[in-house]
């Protein structure tokens, strides 16, 4: 089981990293500095870990629930995860070096636009988790502290 406190802490960290990196990335001279890259790659790791946790710990349990509406919600979240992962992989391919530890920004304006779009997808997902998935888990499992 995973605690809602842990899930909310992950969401908060992802949101914080997103906000700080977006602020830095708008300034061309800052967006591919060592500091900004460190934030960016911590962000990508945090998103990956969070989505895997939600998919494996929450959605996997809900997908087996007897109530069809619960299963449908879990299925929508799993489908959304797959789509975000696909888009994220394409985004990283476009903007990262082969080692995936450096940014290759040849068109700053396009990078900022793609980054804003990618980060918005993740933040929207976090909001839907908070508003829909976590309350559903609490209701189904009758557990206010852990999922």
C-alpha cells in the first residue's frame, strides 16, 4: 500500500519542479545550464516513478474491482498513462541527447512550446488523480490514509 501523503508529496514535487524549470526555460541562456538540466532530469524521473506507482499500486487494483464504473475509471487512467508515456518518450527523443542526460535545444521557441505542452499534460493528469482517482480509492477501499 502507498499512503496518500506520499502520493501528494510526489505530486507537489513534480509540480514544483515543473514550475521552476518552466521559469528557467523561458530564458534561453538558462534553459540548458547544468542546474536547469538537473531540475529537468529530476522532473522526468519523478514523473516516471509517480506514474508507475499509480499504475501498479492504484489502477491495477481498481481494474479488478467488481463495479464496472470503477474498472472504467481505472482503464481511463491506464490509457492516459500510456498516452502520456508515448508523448513523453517522443518529447525526450526530440530534445535530449542520446544519453538522455543532456538537452539539445536548437530551436528555443519550439522547445519552450513543447515543454509547456508536455508539462501541462502531466499537471492535468495530477489534477485528475487528485480530484477523481484518489477519492475513488478512498471510497472503494474505505481507507482515508492509504491506497
